[in-house]
C-alpha cells in the first residue's frame, strides 16, 4: 500500500489531543514534505527519519513522500512525531506489515543511528489517552514510547506501554505483538522520614510551628514575617515532611504537570512537590506561558508547596498574577495562536522581613528605617493580594537560651500523624481540604457556636475585615477544631484563628 495511517499525540497544556499521522507515497521526483502546521523541530524530522531508516539497514523510498499531521489547525511541536513518521514510511513502502494498526499509538524522537530518544510529557500523554479511552468505554490503546520514557508512563493505572529502544526494535515488536510484554512500573514505598528534612531541627518557635501545623492540615496559605535568621526558610523547607500523603489521583495530576514540563523524576512519585523560585523570577516563569504554553512554578507546585522567600523583593506585577490562581486553583494562558489551562492548586508559603533592614520590632537590634521607608516597603504587597493569604504570622527573634537548649523538639512524624488525621477527617466530611471550601460549604461546615460568632463579629468590626478575610478566618478555625477533634467551632478556635492574622498585614 502507498498510504499508511498511524496515531500519535500532541501536548496542549494538560490535554493530549489525538494526532493522525498520514504518510503517502507517490511517483515523481523524490521529495519529503510535512504538512499540518508543524513547528521547526517537526519539519526537521524528515532528515532524522531518512538517516534513521538508512542506518537501520532499511530502504528509504526514492519517491514523493507527503506526511500530513491531522488536524491541520493544531500546532505540532517537538520531535515526538519522528517514530510514527518513520514507521509510516516503512509501512507505506511495503517494508513493514502491521496487523490491527489502530490499536497502537506512537511517540518518540529518532537519532540518526535509529535509536529512540526520550520525549517530554510521556506520562501526561499516556494519562490523557487512558482517561479518554475509559470515559468512552473503549479499549485502551498500546502506547509505544522510548524506553527511557516508558517507566514514567507505566505509572498510569490501566495503561499499556511498550518500551522502544530502536527503530528496528519497534519493527520487530510490531511483527510479533503476541510475544511483547507491557512495561510494569516499579513498586515504591515512600519513606517520608528519610526524604524530608527533620521538623525537630528548628529550635523554639513553638507558636510558629503550631501555625504551620494548622496550615499543613487545612491546606492554608501562610505569610511569615520576622527578622533575618529566625528560621522562616528552615520551617518552610520542612513543611513538606508533615503534609498528608497524596492519593493516586492527586499524585497523577501532579506528575502529569511535571512530565509535560520535562522535569518529572520517577523517584519522587507520590511526593508532594516543593518549589522555591528566586525573587528575580518573571511573571511568565511563575504562572507559565511562552509561544508554546508551558507550566510555570505555580503549576509545577500543584498539590505541593510554593515557597516564596523575600516576598517583597518580587516585582509587584509578578505577585499580582497570583491572585487568580490562589482563588481558582488553575491558570488560563492565552496567546495569539494557542490557549492552555494548567492546574495550580498549590499551598503558598511566603516569608519576608518587617522592614528593609529587617530589625523592626527586634528586642535587641535597632531598626534604622524611618516610618515612611517601612510603609513603602510593606506597601509592595497590595491589599487584595494579602486578602488571599489565610494566615499572616510573626516569627520573632530567638533568645540565646532557646538556641543553646539541648531539648529535642517534637519529631516530624508525630506532627505528620496529627496532620494526617485532621486531613482525613476533612476529606470524609466534605471531600476537600478546608482551604478549598466554597462559601456555601463554609456556611454548612464552619458555623461557630454563639461565643465564637460574637468574638468573630467584634474582630471584624474592629479590624475592618473584608468578607473574604471573614471566610478565611472561619476556614482556619475549622482546621484548628479538626486538629482538636472537635465537631463544633468554639470561641477558643476563633480566637486562635484571629491571632493568625497580624494587624499590620490585615489589609
């Protein structure tokens, strides 16, 4: 036959749209043309395909070759289409005969020697096509992927993945499909204590530790304000060690985002991501973008922690772009030719100094900043942005006696146990963590008793809180009650939640 039709997948945000690779051979002057809105790297595949076929000791047909990547209005990028194009040339020229070609999907970049090189987004691609097949009650196709990418793709439940080492190897597999075995993902036991930094390394700061425990249990965002060297960065780095473990669905979503960006590490499977961008990061680096939309730091931190140290050193415009994803849990990226939606349900942990010199309110160090300088410094954070941060806590300077103390702090595994129990209670009661409760769910699950309601009303009137802050305080109070195993929110829980919003930063 002079026509071969194979299936592959493109990557567009978090979706993996089907791409039909049509290869047609006809008589005429030898040529090789690729159509279907290919990017430069796809156009270059014709040289890689020609060299790979010849170096595999196969014949490259001296005919007019036309490759169509359908649909034509979907932009195609990367070298992932090398393998299906090469196989299409071999099938169309009669050198390879494949039965039931519709049951396979192919993706892989070819080297000039015919070896199959890894690609980005293997897990995201397999996750998308498997989900699509199950939703349509159809048979999950066999995905032929580079060997170095097949292990991460095999993590997807119900996926059928074949590992390809070379073009000749793929031809052999397709000739004898019954003798092939699907790749099996390795079984991994996640040892949180071995992977995470120890919570007990931080001396003192019991109040701050309690606040971060509440944040970990309810998925709340936190802003820590304090002088330099008080342990803000240490605590943030150790927060991932006390977070509740991810379920299969959350782990797959997080891994798919990282796979699409090419940064997924299979050894980190089911570990909550921890991202800490430098304060010089641009808005595009933080939220994602580019001519070909790629996930940014907030999406790479999906279901994990985004730590922003020296918060006031970030450009104000960069911080303002966080306002929407903090509320919605996703980011919409629109470009002239492409649009993409990336998930961004991250837990924001931020740290800053109280003033430019860092010693405002320090018990022993004298602050050298004037009130106007302090006001300008703190005004770098807008009121609407601060409104979206659940907890704003002070991290005081440590006394020498606390630093020299030999007392061992509470182990991270003990704290993680309490956090896990409170998290399980929230999921059983409402299906989401308290930080993600809707307004209707807040009215249903976060109603305090009479004393708590009276205390909250007084605080709101005195501090001039907005409705958003009001609901966020209720969510935090609900988490505190869950940690105390109390079905009802009491005045003591409301008081503690109010304490976790500093008056200076309560705009």
